[in-house]
């Protein structure tokens, strides 16, 4: 295992990198916002290294889980609502994550 000073140096590097990434993401957002109207009208801008283009996502709809289960429970019974809830509930695995918080 690394010693405490090495860990401190690596942690500081993480903060510095995160700050650089945040700056680049802000620049990216600014540039995207600036060229979006042009792209909406003219389509893609192609380069040998890639292309920049505009796309609009489709609208999505969601439902309120509690309301749906209440409806099923009221109209079809507790057993069916419980079975649907059990069959349709996704259970994720815990992930090990390192978070980086910048103080500006």
C-alpha cells in the first residue's frame, strides 16, 4: 500500500484533474449552445476526425409506481399487486465509487 504522503499527492492530482474536466465541460457546453442554432438549420459539420450534428430526442413518459400498484391492488387484489411489484422490481448491486467534490 502507498504511504500517506503518496495518497495525499494522488488525491490532490484527482482534484486538479476534476477541476480541468469541469472547465472543459463548461467550455464544451458553451460551444454546443453557440453552434446549436446553425446545426438545427444546416445539419452536420463533417471533419476527417469526426462530425458534429444536432439530434432531438423523443419525449419520454413515466408512471408513478405507487399509483400503479395502488390501482392494481384496488382493482385486482393484493396478491397480484405484490407479485407484479416483486417481478418488476430491479435490484442493483452496490458499486464502489470514489467521489470528487470541488470547493470553488
